[in-house]
C-alpha cells in the first residue's frame, strides 16, 4: 500500500509538471490564473496527455497485473512443476550458484548457465554433493520429488 501511495504521488507530481509546461511554464500558469481565461487545448497537447496516460499509467498497470510467476527465461511460460522447482532452487541453491533465470548470482558454486547440466547430473550433485577445493556442496539438500523438480528446472532453464 505504501508503494502505491509513493508511486501515485510521483505520478501526480509528474503530470502537474507536464501540465504546467503545456500552459507556457510558470509565467503562463500565472497569467491564466490572474486573467481567469483558459485557451483551448491543441491537438498536440491532447497527444502528449494521451501518451502520458498510455505509457505512464496503462502500460505499468498491465505489467503489474500480469502473471510474472509463470514467466521463465525469454518470456516462456513455466509449468507448475518448473515453477515449484524454481522456488526450491531459490531457497537452497541460489545463494551459491549463478543462474540467470532465477536471478541467482552466487559465486561459490558453479555457474549453471555455463555448465548447463542435464537432469541426471543435477540429481547426482543434489544426492551426492560436491567438493572441489573451493567450497563444498552438501549431499541431500533435497530428496525425492523435490530433487527431481529442482533438477528439471535447472535443466530446462540453464544457459538459455
């Protein structure tokens, strides 16, 4: 709610600045207020106001109300299983591994976008863990179905 109030304040402030500028700046507004007369708006001013409404209000509203949880890399839609795998990956794997699709920038583990592991390799790493001298991945971070979901997610999005 606070974010909406904050955003609304700046939208109103921006619209006010644009409308004052369209009336000839502070001097034009002062003259309009003193004389009490208003000149009619021209077509160009309507176009500017329409562009402000379109790009300043409607486009952000569409983006905010769209289903961002289902969006995967490149705008592809993730299935429910892949969404669950992404959630699980973000809980325990993203702190160490880098993966663009999850916004993970971990530096301890391997960069999964470069490695682009298969489901089998990822499952093996989750079950057995890894240790190569620069850190250690513990075994059994996930088990059973959860491990499969993470592995399927990583295989589907790594390197894309």
